[in-house]
């Protein structure tokens, strides 16, 4: 019986019981034994997939998109979580004295982490889509380590702006007055990807098995065309404007359906 390594970054709120349920169901339906390995950071995924190219991984949409661009992984299924009726977005928040995105120049930014889709990747790409160089836009940038820590930093006045998940917005508004500068989304869901050495027939078999699987509030859906469109669109705009003179952004919401 074939055993496949399943790489799971620790940021995912997957309990050991959920992983055991996932492993047992895949074994029953696909005849494949998954061996879950928790990673300290999603930053390790490219290196490990180079060393263990026949592994599979649970990745954020941004990480899966990046891995695909360098041909280190191909998407198998979309992860579907029951998070509520409203689509999830990345919201860029600031103190009330920051009146618009233009006023972010020279301010202090508090990001979640380099591998947070809603807390860093999407809002950064959004700003870059205006031709803005984020590294020079802010006077100071820091990575707070979690959404809660970023929210605390904003509430305490340690930073002037943060980005977080829209599902946390109500809690932020209850703690401190803030201004919503932008909402970017809907955020593409996480993706299970296969390393470059996983044979096509095995990828198809695993995808079929996962598509009929549910563990708690988590289920899996077949990949849809355009799942990564949000990253494609923002990245294309950023590339087109990168060599041009930065221009001031205006507040707007980008939505890709």
C-alpha cells in the first residue's frame, strides 16, 4: 500500500482528530495511506516539495498559486469550510485620522505574517496594483505574528494600519474606532496540491476521493477554472505599472466572482 506525505502548515486550525479522520477516509476510499506532517511555517513548503516531490500539501490559495507558478505543485481540490454566508475578504484598516489610501504614505503598517493571505499578501498586492511600491510607501512595517496581535497593535496605537480577515471586523470595531480603507476579495479558498512527482493517475484518484469527503465543517470540491483569478488580475496590474511612476491609489473594492 502506498504511503504519501501530507504537509500541513501549523497555521491551519486542523485538530489531530480531523487529520486522523482525513487519513482514515482517504485510506478507505482511495487505498492510499496519508502520513500528516505539521510544518512550523508555510515558508518551508517550496523546500520540502523540492526534496519530497511525491508529497501532497494543504496550502493557502496564495501559496498554492505561487507553487504552481514555479512548477513545484499542481492543484487537486479546493478546501470548502463552513465559515458563514458572507464571502471572506481582506480588509485594510487604519486609525480614523488616516482618511484614505493616499494617507498611508509615511505611516506604520502592522502585517500579520508574510504567509497570511488576508493579513499581508492580498492587501500588499492590492496596493501594488496601483503602481505603489509598498516597501517605500510606509515609514515602518512590522509582522505581528497573528491577526489578534495585529489588531492589538492597531488598538494600542503602535501601528497606523493593518490588514485582517473580514470575519474579524466586528470584533475590531468593538475594540477601537477604525476606518475601513479597502476590502479585497472574495478570498480564494485553500487548496490541496500535489508535488511534481505525483503521477497524473494518482492525482486524479486522490482528487476523486477527496471530493466526496467531509470531516466536521470541512469538505473538498473539484478545482474550478478561475480560482486564482484574483491573484492573476492584481499581479498583472502590478507588473504593468511596476516600471511606471507610482500613482496615488483610491479606495475601491475589487471583487472577482
